C-alpha cells in the first residue's frame, strides 16, 4: 500500500489512542481529557491531557495534522522555497508526581511541501530527576533494539544527535540522559514506506518502556528535599523547551494552538537562586552525569 499524507495522519492518530490507553492503565486513576481543535490556517488536531493521577501529575499526548502556508521566517529557518506545507505528528511529555519516576518525551512527525519534498523526524529522550546508570543503560538498549531493526547505523547516529540536541548551552548540561533524535530523514536516507515504518516502531516503543518505569519506580519513597530538587530539574526542562526546542518554535510561529504547544510544561517548577548540591550527594552525582556525554551501552 502506498503511503500518503492521509494514511500517515490516520496511523499517527491511532498511535495516540494506543498510548493514551496504555498510560491510563498504568496510572490507574486519571484519564485523558480530549479536546479537538482547528487551526485557522488549515487542519487541526486532538489534544489529550492527563492531570493529577496516581503517578502522572501532568502529561499530554498530542496529535496534529495541519496544512497551509509557511510564514517567511519559517521558510528561511527550514531553508525551503515552497511555502505550501503539510505536517502531522504525535508529541508526548509526561511529568510524574514522584521525583523517583523520570520525565519522558517522545515525538514523531512527517512534513511535506507543496513541491513534493518530504521528510520524517522525531525521537525519544528520558529526563530522570535522579540519574540511575542501570535505568539509563536499559532505556538506551531498548532504543538501540528498535533502531537496529532498520539499520545498524541508526542508533549511534541518532544517539549522538540527541546528545547534541537535548543540551542546554546556558547551563552547560544535558536535559537528561538523552535517547535518540532525528530530523529531515528523506529519500536520501530510505524510502517513505521504510521511514514511516521506522517512526511507527519508535512510537510503539514508548508505552512499554515508560510503563516499565512507572511500575518499578512508583512506590519508591522520597523526601521533601527530593521533591524540591524535582522542581529544579523541571525548571531546566522549561528553559530548554521555551528557549531551544524546535517544535515549540514551529508551533508558535505557524499560529498553532497555544495550550497544545505548551502542554509540555509542568504544572509546578522551581528556580532557586544559585543552588549548589552537597558534595557527593545524589543531586551532585546527577549533575556530574548531565555535564558529561555518556556512552550508556558501550
């Protein structure tokens, strides 16, 4: 079957539903609200948000399929000459209640221009409040396994890409333990059918990976001091998303729905002035990991 804009959008919307169902089952308390929306310039989407659950304090699983005309500044940023575009994707961010459960982000997307130019992008990355090397290694092993199904070159290339992308230059630290990130994968990389199969496989990795973390971490005890550290790490997440994240910029500059674009932000975050963790504390050890590029699985 040939891959078209319609079939891509339909599959991505189905993936949104599958992931929401898995997260609701794992949380056991909260359910996702549903809010369909339309973009004035063309297309729309479905925003689904979970709040105040047993595990998830705030999380969003967004689907969008939009089309229209790119503004000049976006054409320049994307280095394209045709203004007519179509974009479809699923974007996820989960902010857990417990600082023992990691934040996770996933995005898969398709972009097509009026002149027939097309590409795929996306990835998954993990942001633990406390870095556990065993957890980080396992997470990367799952991503390598899905990448290796399509090409042995994918994981090392996309892991390095994630290390570069999910970096906060003004803090000189990574947002988390990375993952994989890729963008503008077009016909020079593989066929549209194969690349679409790849992003679907990446998307279907999300639920089993994150529900495993929920199951193993949700009952761990934590202190008020660890909760305050979680707010600081969330603050770093906010800084990255508002200053550097390309998806946020694209949504804002193409007249996207603001509530859907900013669903990636946590309900609560913190910025303590000049916070310096105690020497050899778990917080200090986490910062040491985040200030170094780590080859988690050798």
